[in-house]
């Protein structure tokens, strides 16, 4: 029984209104997160947990390297200074440096602290002999033509502690300074910018990068110059943009092809438009469910989710192909429904396994796809048939289809075929070259070689830390970490001296422990002694008698200062640098030593020997690979659980183990065949291949279910073939296009689904019960 | 047609380059007359009057122009020290210490010394005019005074002006007026030997003004 014209319009309007309502909810509530970390499994080992923090917040990964070229030294230096001036007060950046000597590096209020921060007093008392020697040196320097800087410092700081600190804090391997700013050997002005945003949060990094580019282009004289960026944050933005660009471009072409294919198959624009409604319902309902269940939705969830929803496209296609001439659409659907319901339930149960994986991103994926599939399935069953036009062409009478079905029926269906395929799969997997799994996530989103070389060159010129290694110090308190760092310093100096590593920067470089500061404080002479020693030291020197009063005042202040703590220090630029290297976690504190130019990893690892874990070298690459392995293990476990559930569901739905075998055997074999063929081709299997295999498996399940169906009606079998061919062609069209993409992630998904669809189709035909058997 | 066009544009750019420094032709002639072939050596004795000091610092040695932008300032008394400026880099050598290198841009005094001294010794008024605003006073054939004010505002923040006293084609004195009021007076050539033990600003200015 179908609705009349008026009722049909009402239903259509209501459905569209419901979709618009869902769309409104989505536009109001959807918050897309781009932080890659929320798509990673919960870290289990301490190294993995540190990795998850460091991936986003480590000092190395938040660093952007900037190079300005295309002008004279003076022009570039002016641009460099202008950029620093603009960005310095922007809350998006925690540090902006370009090599210009900044006497304000130590906050003026903190200047008396120089005697507690500088190592001078460790070896040298501030006595008459030392002062006399220092003052004579200053006098020599005053007679040189380069004395102008000195004249300003002299009254307050005759021993030049501020310069000693500036030297100590300068990057160990800093680039050449010309016109007051850093320059590379290629005559580019160089800058380092540390973002507040996490390094692998492409959305936030995009904003930080936009801010830099906007500030640069607003500078006078920037028109002819070129600003180039590098660093992990920039790379994540570039990769994201490239992937999106290619996916969009391929998506547009395959959408046109898909529409053309459906028009060709059903010759009805109305049917085509209406059959889009269940898919739209699926996507919107899925997103609304996500926004209700999670505070924010990950971009990758949506991308994968839409891929997996590809299964739902089949529901309306099946309905359209199975229409009979003159028959009410509702009847066709009712006949199909048990099978469709089995397919929907199996897919939902399989995706449910993802929910159990415990990974936030996979949980989201499960919620999105299950809600989406249910929405698509039930709207196909209960809404779509009421809207479909009554008069349709029965595809079963098409001549080519009759011939095709006859051809399919004639195909041999040898009983030994599954054995042969299984043997071939085993042989191929055994013989395949190279490692089975791809653990390096970066290999899937490779950067152009030129970009990597540019990064390496800038990194070397700036002495910027490696993103790969970190020396981790652990102690119960922040002071404990600083003390540990001080003890380690001589051994680190020795390593640098014998070129095991170019630089290794420890947190105590920026702030000595309170105990050491106290020690230095106690070595400062009292006012009377210092006054006496200074007067004696000045004897015979031409300095003005009262010149050094600011020096006497500072020493007096320094004697009673409370030692500088990380908290007090945090308000200064250097304190922020320290804060990135000194982090509290789980009731203890970690110090992060940044490393650059590692030549001898073993020597660095040896630093941790005998420290009982309080000092260790963290290899972020190894940690990230172990994280990927964990991740994959979770997915594989989820898949295994899904497989068991699937066998039970199908056996229960078909109420026959033999029939279940006819459905599940081709599906399983085809899945492994895709794996085997890809492995033979030298492809290492990644997470993306696994997700694509699951989608292909879902599609394959449909083919097998429908081919297995025993209707005893040749016309109905022809309609099944028609529906399956349309489904296969549309999947091949969409994913075959992706297989030609140059970005490996897209290619992995495209190739795997295309191969999967082809194998599932062939095997489910060849392994279906022969027509003559029934 | 093409060549006349080129000639015309060459004239334009030449006149443009000369435009920012309307120094008199007499000044230009004076500077040209000071030129000597490289390498040129001259003895110097310098007294620095500084606010941080009760009495002036006195040093002596030799200034040498080695051609192009290479200048050497060798101090013999009271402590041996040599500054060599070449290709925008300064090398400082002291007895018993490792040589230090730093960029010329970090020592505006040295930059000014290089610009003024090299231009004077090479008799190149064009280069001098690019870096300084020049004015001159007196008789080119007898006593004269050249006044140089740095055009670069950043340099001018450290070095306010340079005054050179001379007689006929010989420079006798060079005064470097720092922006903070400090003053360095260099006696050049034979005059260097006549640096008093306790110099004052007045006694030195008197020496510079004497007839040779």
C-alpha cells in the first residue's frame, strides 16, 4: 500500500525538514578537533605517555623555523626585527627570537639575581684581587674602539656577569649575526618561533602560521621578500592541505561519474535524487549522535566515517534494482528486508567491536557508522518506498542482463576453488618481500624531499633541537630535577666535547637549583668588605670614585634575595623557555633535555646507566612506532571479536551453518586475498589499509548475502546481479579513482577497497551455490 | 638610439647619486688632495675623555690602510693590541689571548673609523659623502677643518660627529665625538709623538691648530 500524491509530498517535505533540522543541530554543535593525538590509543608505557605529551607540547615540536630571503642584508634584518616586534606581544607565540642581542633577556627586576645564576662565584670569590683584575680588563676594553656597549654596563656590572649569562644562554651553535640578526650561509634572515599551540594540531598550527604570514605581509618592504617556514607544525598543515586538496579533486570527478552511472542504470532522475536521501540521513544522524556523545569530533573520524558509510549506498541501490514492473516499491522492499536487515545488523555488530577498542577516535567512528547505517537502513525500508515513483522499468527484462546472468550461471564452480585460493594466499603471504606492517605513520603522509632538506638546513643553521630524541630527567620535585641536571652537566659537556652530540641543553642551564643559588649567595661579600676591596682595587686606576655605587647596591640586594624558583621565573621569556623543559606529571617532575646533532646514540643512552630510570634517552620515533603497534593490536583484536560475532549473527539469521559458510567463506578468502596481493606487490600494511579492508569486507558481505539468496526465480536472480553490478561499478569508480592519488594514504584506501570489491564480487559469484543445485 | 638612451639614463643615475650630498666643490677638491696610495701607514696617539673616568686614557700605535676596506689599528702603548677590519669582520688580537672575531655591525665606532679613514686616505669623496654629511671650514692651502656627521641614524646614536683638522694636504687630528659626550682625540703622523703625559681637551685642540 502506497501513499497518494498529497501524502507523498507531505512525507517528502517532512523528511527534508527533519534533515534540515539535523543539519541545523550539526551546524550549532559540531566542534571538529584536528589534534592527531585524540585519534591515538591511550598510551600505556611511560615513554608512550611522554610521547603523547611531547608530540604536541614538547619544546621541539612547537618550534617553527623561519627564513626570510630576497633582499639586501639591511632590508632582511629590518623585516626580521619588524616580525619579532609584531609577534612578541601575540598570545599565540611563547617565544620569538632572531639573534638580536637583547639586554632585556633578564628582566630588569631580576638583574641582581645574576650573581645567583652565573657560575662565577663557584670558583671565584668577589675579592680585591679579582676586582682589581676585572677593572684593569675593563679599562683595557674601554680604550678599544668597540667600547660603547661596555660603558652602559660598567657602573652596575663591572665583572660583566650579564654578558656571561647571555653567552651561556645563547644557542650553543647559533648562526652568524649580521645587521644585528641571524643570517644563514645562504643570506636568509633566520628566526625561531615557538607556538603556544600543540605541534601536531594542524588546525591551531594553521592559525599560528596564518598569524606569522599576516604579520610579515603587513610589514613595510615585505613585498619583494620571501618568507619560508619549516618545522613539525608547518608540515602537519601542509600535509593536511595536500591530502584535502587531492581528496576533493578526486571526489568531484568520482561524484560526477557516480551520478552518471546511476542515471544510466535506472534512467530516472527522481529515483536518483530520492535515493540520496537515506545517505544524507545517515551522515547527518551520525554526526548529530557524535555531537551528543562527545565534546568534540575528530576530523579523521569524519573522513573515515564517510568512507565506511559507503556501505549504506547499497541499500537504496538494492531497492531500485529489485523493483518489479507495476509492483509497489513497498512490496519490493518487504521482500528484500530480511536480507538487508541481516546485512545492516552484521555491519553494525562488526563496527561495534571498534567501540570496545578503547581508543577515543575509534569509539567515535563506531558511533558514527552504526547510527549512520541504522538511519540509512531504516529510512530505506520505511520512508523511501513511499516516495519512489510507482511506474518503473523492471531491470530483469534487459537483454544484456539476461545474457550476463546466463554467462554467470555457466561459470564452473569447482569445490576445490576455496582450497586453491587459500593455498595461493598462504604462499603469497609467505613469499612476500619486506616487512609485513608499516609502523611509521610518517611514511603514509610523506613530505616532499625538498621540504625536508630545507628543514634540515635551517635546523642545522639555527642549532634547533632534533624532534626525535629527548633526554628525560625524573625526580620527585622540580628542585630535584634541577639538581640532577646540574650533576649531569659535566658528563654532558664531555659528550659534546667528543662530538657524540652537537648540543644537549639541560634545564639547569637556565636556572640553577635553589641549593646552589644559596651557596653562591653565601659567597657574596657584605657591604663593608666589598666597599673596602673595591676601593683597594680601584687604587691607581682612572675610574671615577663613585662610579660603582649601582654595583654595590646590586650585591647588597643579591645577598638577601629569596632564591629564584621556576614559578617566579615563569613571567620572563627565559622562564617560559625553562617551563617547556620542566614539567610536572603524576606527582613527580620531568626535566626535558633537548638534543641536536646526535652522532653516537649509545653514548647518550649511557648517560642513563646506573641512574635507576631517573635519566633516560627517549627516542620519540621508537615510542611512536610502539604506539602504532599497540594501536594495530587493538584494531586486530576488535576485528577478531567482530569476526566471531559476524559468524554467529549470519548463522543465526540464515539458520543454517552451511548457508553461513557460503556467505562467510568468499568474504574471508577475498579479504585475505587482498592482503596477500598487496603484500606481494611490496606494500607494507598500515592502519589505513586495515580500515579499507573493513569497508571492502562490509561490501563483500552484501554481495555474498545476495548471491547466496535462494529465490528460485531467475528474474529475481537477474535483479540481484543487476544490483550487485551497479554496486560494484560504483565502488570501483569511487575508490579506483582514489587508487590513482599520489598521496599514499588515499592510495592505500583506494587500492585496498578496489581490489577488495573486485575479489569479493568474483569469489562470491564463484562460490555461490550453483543455480542448478537449487 | 639605444645607446643614447643608455647614456641618458646613466646621466640620470649619476646625478641622482650625487644629489643627497651637496658638498661644495672646494670640499671635494680638499678630500681628493688628501689621497695616498695603499698601503698607507700613519702613527697615532689617542686620548679618550670619558665620563666613567677621572682622567683620560692615552694609547698610541699605528693605523694602516691596507687597500679596499681593510684597515688595521695597532696599539703599542700601554698594551699591545691589534684590530684588523676586513670584509665586515673585526679581528681583535691581544698578547697572550686567543684572537676574537666579531661583526663590524656590533662596533659602530670601528665602522665610522673605517668609513672616514679609508675615504680620506684613498681621497675618495664619493664614498665619504654616501656615509657622512660633510662640511668644511678654513683654507684648503693652510689650516682647515672637515666635519663629518653619520647619515645612518643608528650609527649617529653612538657617534655624533667626527672632526678632522689638517694643514694643506696633511691630516693632523681626528676627533670622535660620541653621542653621550665622550670624546676621543687622535693625533696623527708626526704630531703623535707630541702627545702630552697629562692631556686635556684644550691642550690637544691647541696642538691640532698649530702650524706644522
